[in-house]
């Protein structure tokens, strides 16, 4: 029997509960994040979302999936990377759920666990962006593109060639990458922030075993 | 210190409520260490029958002298165990309860800590109970009267139930009618009964019951007392209509004011005198007077300016003229030359420009004269014997004479000149006030029976003494200020120098119109302008006004200045004469100096300072000095033995309030008191003097003046509203003042014809429409005029009622959630988005559309959306479910389907159809084809079709298919949640009630006592306690009434004897406590020289206990020893 298939009454499968712990740790960073359990599935979030048409799973269903115990489907969804961070859902939610923040928690979990939606490499763009920032302290487009295409598929780069040439013709590309003055200081800040951003050691509550399953979400 | 009592301690498990957090056995064991504790045990349910039996048996078996039960809150079961003790023969006050459920088990999760706390609490109770003393409960009579606060269906039902038993009920309602929110509904769910059909019979039977006293427009102001003996002070706001109103509705037909009706949720207009709806109870009209219009308040004679402006707005010019004439003795004069303080105070002036009240007044009177000829003097029925003399026929004298004549006094007016009118006749030029109009006013006065004696000068032809000898019982001195003030510069005696008043008098009396070629007028007041313009008309070639300050400081009215300049008068500012130069005794010129402005002086204007070396010479042949006037009081005291006090400015000294001089029957007002002042101020003085003289001759005290009210300060920021239905200043649409036409300046400068031409009818109506109707009622007295039974009474005061009742039922109901807070739904911004109550009114046959479902443009909607849970089940607003919205939404859906062919969409989160017949109603509307969509609406926006047709677009997720949907609609109805009435906070403070976090009143027990409060004798009914539908409200109201009736039939109530008690041995008779007691419950006994507490009045507050320097006062049940023991118990753990 595979570890995924072990079922016990009142418990999630071990893999699911492991993902859930990772996610709840991320949610724990959000003030008021525990409100996620109070969802009344009214759909205000989906109705308010300006990009819900492009989502494979509407925001309301993200929370429904979490309830249903399907973390994997949740993390693999395109929707969490589609969110435009307009916070419309969050301001209107009648259950005071921090939906946009929860979606960020999902993104962080996905990056931590390396569970991504196939063929929707927004996370690699985010990674590349951070890398450029870390190296130069500012955004350098040609390098960003190099990092990004190395991650998401080298051959794709050629489809961008016409646009690149056009931009080069109009001198819209900066070839030389210059660093900011105090790049070391910025890197220190970023490292410190990384520590904060990813699960905060001293704030993570030890989840009791029974609090991990359905009981945790009522 | 040991007491050697035998104490029994019982710890309750309360099922597992207590025992799962507190180790009860351990607590019981710990208590055994106290040597006085004989029994210490635990039991699963102490409050059960076996539990109580256990206590009773132990008392008998072990001879317990004290009992402690540690269980739930004393609110729940203190009474239970006290009764148990009493049954076993132990005094009920030798029992003490420790609360280890609410205070330990329910609020802690740490078992060790909770157990330790429980031990401390029980130990404290055990130590305390040892010192408790047997007490006897006190009895108090129960007043059989009941106060019901709130006249909605809950209040009505409760009042009727109690009245049925024959007991007295006071039903207090803050609006003008009972009926509450239910009266606004059209149909009720799920049976679709007509709300009016089932409610109005109940309302009528309330009014028919002799033992129900309905107090509408009333609010509770103060509550004191305790169960069975409440004293309540109620303020009953004036209705301004007496009970003999027959509700014929004639008054509403003539009322010129239109404001939105609160009853129709502001969707329909009503008049200021109104009835909320045709079936209102009490069925009498009411005048909505929110504030006094500032124009009326500002007028010294309290002319109802807003009233005639409103009448002119409607084109009722005759009524307007009548109204003006009723209050104003010199209306034509005021319409032309009044200083109009009303316009200065006009609220409209803070929006753009003040309403042209004076022009409107003139228009109304001109119209009346043109169409109906002269005014008929009123018939005066009253006849008085006391003769009154009025000296001076100026505005003050005429007003006083007019008012006294109206009261029936024979009045004689003495005038020194040959013409009547005082300054009006001799001071104001013809082109501003044509003499024939003034004569009309005088004719009117003569018609009233006032006698006039011209050419009789005080001091020369008669004296005050001679008047008194002629049996005049009172004299009014209004001789004005006719003496020009001198310039006090060299050369003033030269020929060609004349004072302004003298010049004007000369011209007005037709003595001479002679004037030089180059005229200088010195001064900046209205007299200076009048003199300059008159000089022009008399043929002067060049007229210049010299003023020592700038135009801003000029006291003359700005319009007059502009008119003078237009006619060619040159005004030299910052110029002052230093010398009048002359040759051969005649004026040849003026030596002037230039001035600059310095620091403000006592009048608030900047003081002019001469600029050195700026002297220059100007050529003139005539100089008119019009700097000021002063009264000529030499004539008063010359040969007379009657002496009147004067001030250093040569004015008369009077009491500023009563206008009485130092001689009791001589009064004075006008310029002789004020110095040079305005017509209207003098008229105000004359009116008040008339009131004083009337009071004096009737031997009444001279106070409480109707004509003399202190004007309140009004804050007028951008958010100010002239009345509660008006838009704020910021939102008021701007509209410029309509300017009255004038004669051409070139043409008019040579003739004495009237300059101002007055409004046309259309201009007047346009200008009057700018009035903001401040304070709703504009006091036009039209309703008073048409009311046949004479029920309208503007002078009705607010009434304060003190009632004594035994119990109170709070039925203050709810308000609907303000949907404009959820701006995504566009309520208040988008057209065709309605709140639930607005839609109820639309459905009602007495509503704005007469029961038809129509859009703003009058068309029938093609699709209607109904949004549930607006402001309910929402963490941003109210967490709770409002219970009724799903059902009334379905009612709406049904009625829309029934009355239109529109497609209906319902957007719900969870459909809650929980009552009898409710689920069936849900099935019914589903079968009727209503589209039911599960999903909360995200937003409502307005959109346009390609042909410009506007519609509302709803965006939401249909959660059952997991799809985002956009639905085009014509109308959106919001299902506003219910929230506590906005008065709930005030009521809670007045009655000392608690409220749950949602704001509704807290019931004693949510399951077993949902209609009582923790305060004995105060009960709850209806939505004041929580959202509920009509059947539940009625049931709860009846239950509350039942509880009140049970108290009434009990007739007596046991009160805890927790009172202050004075130990006579220690009382030193210092009487400190006597004055400190807030209830005046402590009396000093003279014989014994000690103080004693009156138990009936004492509330046991303990103030005296703390204050007594001898320590002679003890709170029964709260003695020092008991409290120390309790503290020791807690600290010992």
C-alpha cells in the first residue's frame, strides 16, 4: 500500500495532512488568517474578482478545496498564480477571510513544496525576479529573461525574438547590468526578510495531530 | 477569629460543565481543612430535586447553621437554594453562593489554575457566610400600572393584553402615530394577509381603551425606582394640534411646505402639518416644527418671513399679504426701507445669497394693493378704559400704538410735526418711500381708532406731568433722535453748513429744496447717502461723500451705496475734514486730511488715523454734516416735575428687558433709547413696550416676553441642514438671487420718483422658491386660519409627564440596516435600487405608486433582482442572521410576479424558511418560476445598451454551478437586515439594561426567559430583544404582558433587605450622612439627636456607610466583617 492511500477514520491521508500543516503554517503568519474556517461559501469573492474568468478554480472553490482536504489540487491550480492582488474579495468578504493573503500563503506553500501547476510558470518568473533583485538590486530585463527562460524552457525564448529585436531597435533594452550602490545591504535585508517570510520559527504553533484533520477546519 | 458555626459546603458538577475544568472533589476536600465546615461534598446537579433535598436533610441531620453552594451564577439559582434553606428552617440569608461555572469553568482551560481559583472562591464564600446574619425580606407593594415603551405591534399587543385585565397602561411612542414598522408593510408572509387590515383594528382598539393612555411624540427622559415602583418622566413633544381635530385635512391643503414623509421612507411628499398615513392613531394632524426659521428669530417684531415667502412660492399672494399684515403694523414701510436683519440671518445666505425677503414682502403688499385696494383695519372687540399716551409718531410710537389699540386701549399719539410718521416722514426721502404709501399706513391706524394730535410738541404744548393729570394711565415716550451731531471743526457756523437730518426734513416737509452747486456730505451712514441722493435730486451739480474709513466699514447698506454711485455721487474714502473754509461768511471749501486704518476700536471697526502732511483743500459751497443724530431730551425734563433718567449719550435710561423708565408708568423705546438706530429695531422696541404696558396695566409682573427671546447660535458648516429632510449646504443646488428692476440711474437722479420697481409675479415666485423652509414649518398660520374646530395651536408647549408604574415593557423595535454603507450595491446612488421598506411602501396602496411596481421612469420593470443578507451575516456589518429577510424576499418575489410580468431573480446564501407554512411558501415561489440563485451579489453597476438604454447589471457567482454570472436587471431590491432601534442605547442607559454584542437588549435567559431582563420588573417584547417576525413578536409581547400581569396580581414583592442600618449607640448625630444620601432616605431624629434610615427609600448604595466618621452605619448583608472575611478567604486560597 502506498503511503498516500492509508486512510484512518477522522484523519486525512498522511500526504494531505503534511501539505495541510505546511499551508497552515503559512496561514498562521497572516493576522486573522484562521478565519479561513469561517467561509460560508457565498461566492462574493468570485463575483468581485476581476480575473476570475481566467481562473481554473474560482476563489470560493479554493477554500472549498481546502475544506474538502484536497491540498494538492489547490496548490496545482492555475488560479493562485492568476490572482492580481486587487484585494476586492478580501474587502467584501462577509466572513472577514483574508482571501488575497490566503492565496499568497498558498503561493508560498507551493514554492516551498515545489508543487506547481503544469505549464503555468508564473512562479518561475517570481523566482527570476527575486534572483535579479538579489544580484543587482534592480530589475534588469535581459537577465530576467535569461533566468526565466532557463527555468521555464529555453526554446520558448525564440518566440520572443521579434519583440526583442523591435525593442532593441528602439533602444529599449539595457544590456549592461549595473548594481545599486549598497547591494550588500540590500542582500542582508532580503535574507532577513526571507527568514521572516518563510515560516517564522517562533510563531509557528505546534499543530496537534488531531488538529490537522477535518477537526481543524470544523 | 472563629465563629463556631456549622457550615455545609456543596460543590456542583453541573453535569460536566464545571467538573471538566474544575476538579470538584479536590475543592470539596480542601474546604474540609476549615474547622467550621461540617459537611463538604459534591453532587452532579445541585439544583435538581435530590440536590436540594441533600441540603435540606443535612441542615436537619447535622444542625447546619450556614450553607454555601458553589455552582453557577446567583442569577440562575440563588433563589432556588435560599428557598431550600428556608424549607429546612434556616434563615434564607444565611446562605451564600459561589460562582465557579461562569467565573472558573467556562472562562478557563487550564484545569489546575481553574481548580485553584475555585478553591479560593469557595473558601471566600465559606469564610463570609460565617459572619452573615439572619435577615427578614422586605415587602413592597406593586403599582398595577405598566409602561410600554414603543408603539409598534409588540407594544400594541402588550398594552392590549394588560388593558384587558383592567389595569392602567401608558403606551409611549416617539413618532406621531402608533403602528411602528408593521404599519408600513403591505402584505405579511407567508399568508399574504394585508398588514393594514390586521394591524389597524388593534391600533384603533388601543385608542378606544379607556385604561390605555397613548403618549405619542413622547420619549422617556428619566427613570427611577425599582420593581413595582418605577417613577418615569416622559417628555411629550408639542403636537401643535389639539385633540378636537376632526382630521378633515383642510390644513394640509393650504400648507405651503413640502418635505419627504418619513412614514413612506421618504418616497412621498407631505406637508408640514400632516398625518403620517390615513389610518394613523391618534387620528389627529401634527405640525412638524423642528426649529424656528432664523429669519423669524432675527426679526425684532418676529414677522413670519418664512411663512409669506412659502406662500409667495405657491403664488398665494393674497394670503401672504394677509400674513404680513397680521404681525406688522407698518408692512409697506418695511417692504421698502427695512434694514432686513432677516436677510442677514437667512440660512440661504450661507449657501449662496440670502433670499430677498424684503423685496418679496414689498411685492406681496404691492400685489394686494393693486388687486384688492387698501387694507381694511381689523375690528377690535376688546375694550379697555385705561388711556395710553404715545409721544412721537415714528416707527416705535406707531407700533406701540397699534399693538395697544389691538388690545382695546384708547391710544392718543402726539406728534410735533405737521405730518405723521416721525423719521419715516421727515427723514426718508420720497424716492425710497413715497409719502402716499406712508399715509395709507397712517390711515389704517386711524381706522383702528387711534387718535393723532399733530403739531403738539412735548415741552412746549404739553408735558409729561400734564398728560398724567389728563388721566393717561401710561405714557410711551418715542421722540426719536432728530438732532444732528456737530462735526466740531472750525467754520461750522458758516452759511452753507447744514446737518443731514435738517436738510432731509426741510426737503421732505416741502419747506425748501434749495441747495448749492457743489455739495459735500460728511459721513458714511444711510442718512449721508440719503442726503447726497436728495441733494442730487434738488439740483446740485456735484455731490461728494467724504468718509474717513473705507467702503468695508461703511454702515450704510451696500445696495444704497451702489445706487448712489450709479446716480453720480462721488465717494471719497479715507478722507476727513479738518476745517471748513469760508469767505464772507459763506462756505467756499473744505480742508481735508487723508487717513489710514489702524487697530480695531471698540466697535470692531478699524480706527482711522490721520496721515501727517496730507492736508488738501477741496472746493464746495455746501457742506452737509451727516455723521450721526442724537435725541433732543431737553424737552422732556424742562418744566416738568416728572424727571426721567438719561445716559451720558443723551439717551433715556430704561430697563433693557421691560423698557420701563425710572417712572413706573412711563416706558420708552426707539432712537431715544438706542440712539440713531433702524426702523425695525425701533418697531421691535415699540412692540415690547406695548407688551410691557399691557402687563403693567393688568398688574402682571413684567417678565416672560413673547417678543423677546434669546436667539440661539446656529452652527452653519458645509454639513449643516436647515431641517432634517433638507440637503446639506454642500448639496444644495446654487441659485443666484433675483434682482428687482430699478429706474435708470441717469433718469432717476433728477426726479423724486421711487427708484425700486419691485418684482413681477414670476420673478417673485422664482425668488421665493430659493427659500430652504428652515425648520420645516414656516409659521404661515394658514392651517390656523382654515381650521374650523380651531384645533391648531402654535403656542402649545412641550409637556412633561411624571408617571408611576409597577412594571415596564420595552418594545422599541428595530431600524433597517443602512444599505448605503455597502456601496457596492449602489443604494442611494443608483436609480431603481430600493431598500426593503421603500419597496414595502411601493407595494402599499397608500404608497408613492399606489401599489404598482414601477421604475423611476414610470415603466414596468422587465427583470427584478432581490438581494438577500444586506448587512446581515456579514463580519463587516452585523454578524447575525436577521431571520425575516429570506421570507420577506420571497414575499416580494411573489408580489412582483403577481403584479408584473417581470422575471424575478433571488440571490441568497442560505434559504431560511423555518416557520409554519414557510417552507411551503418557498416551494410556491419556486413553482411560480422565480429564478433562485445561490450566491451573494458582488456588485450592482449601471450599464447602457448600445441604444443608450440604462439598466442595472448584477455580478455574482452562481455557486451551485461554480460560474461567474452577470445578470441584467431593471430593478434591484435590497433585503436590509434588522438592527436595534437607534434609541436602544439611550433606553439601555435610562433603564439600566444590558445589551448583547449585537446591540439588542439582553434577555435574562436565552432559552427559558427570553422576555425578561435581569432587572426585575422590566420585560422585553419584539425586535428590541432580537430580530423576529410578526408571529414571534406578538407571542413575545403577550408573554411579557403575562409576566407583568403575574406581578400585578401578586400585588406585593419581596425585596432583599440590603439596606443601610445605623447603630444608634455609635451615631454621634453629626448629620453628614443626611445630605450625602442621594435618595434622601436618612432623617435626623431631633429627640434622640441621631440619624435614622428610612428603609422604604434606602437603595442600599452604601454612600453613607463609607461617609460615617463614627462607623455607625452598616450595610445589611455587606458588613465590614463579612467583606474582610471574604477577602481573607480569597487571599488564603
